[in-house]
C-alpha cells in the first residue's frame, strides 16, 4: 500500500486507522474499488481490509454494524440510518433501466397479481420497487444468482433479476414483464437509486471525509484507466464476456457513481418517501451524506 511519510523530519504522523470495507463481488463494484483494492492510491494513515459479500448479506451485516464501510441497498437505509451515513460517491443508479421482472411467458402489465415471484433478498431495492409497482404477489426470497433457474424450472411464476441477469435473461428463454427502472422513470422522471456505500457514523469527521475523498478517487482512477480496471473486474464477472461485462459496468459505474448530484439525492429521497408512504418502510428518514 502506498503510504505517506512526514513532509518534515520529525513531524508527527497521524495515528493508523484500520477500516473494514465491504462490497459485493460483482464486476461493477470490483471496477469501482480497483484503485483501493490493488493499492494504487495513497491512503495515508488509513488501512483498508476488503471483504466481499453478496448484497443481501451486506444488508444483513450492516444491521449488525459489522463493517466500517459497506455497500448497502437503499431499501436497507432506513433500518441503518442511526448507525451509518451515506458516502457522496459510489452509488448505482439506473436511468431508464433497473431490475427486470421476467417470466416464461408474457403475463401482461398487471399479470403479477397473486403470482409467486422470486426476489433476490428481503432488503434489496429490487424488492422495494417491485412492491411499489405491485403489492399483490407472493415473494419467494431467492439468492440473486438462482432467480433465473427458479423461473425457468417453473418453481415460481416470475422473478426479479439484478446484476448481470439483466443482460442475460433472454439466453434462458425468458420474457421481460417490466423493467422496474423504466417504470420508476415514468412515475418520477428520476433515475432509480439501487445501492450506495455507507460509513459508520461513530468515526471521526476527518476519517469520514478522507474515506469519502478516497472512494471518489478510486472511481475516477478506474474511469481514467478503463481497460485495466475492466480486466481486474472481469475476474468477478461470473462468466460474462468482455463486451457484456463492459456494458454492465457502464450501466452502474458512471457520472452518477462519482457524485449523486442534486438530482441523484432527490431520487434517493423520493424512493425513501414513497416507500414510507406506502407502508413499506419502518420510518421516514432523510438521507444524510458525508459532506466534503
């Protein structure tokens, strides 16, 4: 790891701060964290230990406060807001696209009513948005990488696919029922906020701001070195070829990821507001961010 040295002989060094950083083993997250994970960035007194977990496991562990910095679903944020604050970079947004509901045959616009639907985790944003779209269905909680199989073998009537499944479902002979990101945009004219990165509130202000800066630097580092960062991310792409992995990364690591901006923050708040108004979230919360 590149570490700093005192600029002046004898100058005091800041105390070492060890941080547990967790994100998903998906190609977009791997791309985003390339600079930090491969120790390309100067982190001064901050020392990161990386942990890789699927997003639903990360949501569950965030409820327990396991990690200092963690990827979370925005659906989970109201349950965590007393312990974590959002970092101003690192979010995944879909503008006109997002999780896709698929089935073996066309079901029609309201064909999910009363159906058994595989969803990739109770705390995922995909589940929250599906409930905003249609309340009357039976959720069958299924690991995200088993949703396509559950639909194709007939164990469920439909399923919500996330990650690379959004690009590959047709290869399984399945039909799109609705793209929840398209539906959300028609409803709100906003991008769909899916997940972000959060940091423990109890860390000191200097550490909070330093981590926020480093995360943004890591994302920019990857965008500036796209080919190398993509090569690194391919090891987490679960069999995707390079063009498809590149397309997937471009969907979820972009200008929105560098900085939410006013519109991105508005989108997060709209999701939290609508979820609470529909009785799908336990409390109304205002999204809070580390400010640089």
